């Protein structure tokens, strides 16, 4: 996948085709959504970015569509969660000590473009968000995507990457802002150019929580973890020919057909950090040899009734602190304060 060719050209093409709002292009929203510091280039890293700065940077890259600022296209489903008996040894969180609990989940495509086709690689990484209701009604939220890592080490760099995408339209001079950014951020380049092909189904992709959390058990022992969801259906992806044949809405259409034959099932794991692993840098994946401890199983059984309304009014806050679970990566805390800003804009 070319960095300056297919990837950004495709995003710009589909942004330009949007019927929502004014059908703005990615390149055109930059001036309307970002006020740079004096002399600052779009690809420059500005320190101490606020939650609103991050939301504005997402709109700079993908446009303002009165939808989610990122992972705009998605679908809401419902099911249950059953904790693994061993999970309560890792965390005293009540979701690991209860019986079967109700869950709301959302599968989604990447970008803030609400009608991005399902069948293009640029819709990766796919998103998987989970809301588990404990027996006392408290909501435990998890947000993951289908790539084991993040393009940048912190929120300031992520905002700069997004602004550079927004400023790199077809009329931008070379090297474009995004070319300049990626030339000094090789991990971001890897993230954008090594995504998996479109999945056969949202149910046939693995999903990774790239931000670290701190687990504390009843004995006061603390560990650091990152989440992972592994599909019972296995991982299956499409060839370019298969993706083209399936059409731009195939993931949305496939889910009801699959659920009619049986539930979607995912095992939820905590990857446990070892000394020396980066806790506050989501761009660095932990080694695969790290222990995976099973937290439980999600069984997804229905597409939500009135899914469009529920989608609009559902908010996931993955950095919310709970007894036994708290954010360890500062980016997760900032994400949790940024999401309500985007939520308010789409109401």
C-alpha cells in the first residue's frame, strides 16, 4: 500500500463523495478546524494537546460529519459476558466475580468518514468496543482495534499525524506534511502500510487493546496488562478480488446472517507485562511470549434493536477507573476525556 498514493488518495476520494454536511475533502477541512501556533507546520508536534485539540485533529483528517470523530461507521450488537474463574485472581473488579453479565458491543471501520466502504484496506484497523454491565449497574468499557500497536507513542504525536493527513491533499507540494511526518516517525509509517486485508467478517478478526491498564487483586498485588480478543471463528481475511466482489457494505450485511446461524464468540485475554515492557507507549507492542491470562468469554447473540439510535447514544469510556482496574497509559485517560466531546457533537 503506497503511503502517498493509494492510501491517502482513497481517503480523499471517499471524503469528497460524502453527502453529509458539505461533502468536504480531507484536504479542505484543515484550515477550518485547526488554528496553528505561530509558525507551526501541520506536521509539527505541539506539546500538551488537550482533549479538544485531539478531536479537532481527527476532524482535520476526516472531516466534521456530526458522527463519531473516528471509527464513525459501525454497528451495535448485544450479548453476554462470562468471567473465567481465574480472572478474579488478577483483579478485584466486580465483573470478574459475577455470573453472566449483559454486554453491548460495537464493531466499526477506521476513520471518521461515515460511509467509508467496508471492502477497502484503508478501513483498517477495524474497531471492537465492549460495554459490560456489572451486577450493580456499573459499566466497564473496553476499546480495541485490529492492529497490535498504535501509530504514535503519545497523544501529541497522534494529533500531529492527523493534522498532517488533513493538510496533504492532492494539491499539496511534495514532500507533503504527512510525508515529512512519516519520514521521522517510522512506527507510524509501519502502522499505515502494514495493515491486514479486510476481514471476512468482523467476527473473524483479532482485536488488541493497545493502552496499558493496572490490575489490582484483593491481596493488593498489582500487574500491568493489555487486552486482546480472540475469535472462536478464527482469523480469516479477504483477497483483493474477494473484497471487491463483496461490496462496500458487506461487513454490515454479513453480521445478521452469521448471527442467525449462531452467536459470535470471543475469548478475552489480558497480556501481562514483564519488567522492561513499555507501559506508557502504545506504539510498542509487547513480545508475543508474554503470558496471556484468560479473563472470560463474550457471546454476542443479537444485532441491537433500533441499532442506529443506540449507536448515536452509546458512549464508550475505556479509561474510567474502577475498583481493581485503572488506566496506566496517560493516552487512555486523555482518550476517555476526548470521547465525550465527540459524543456531544453528534447529538
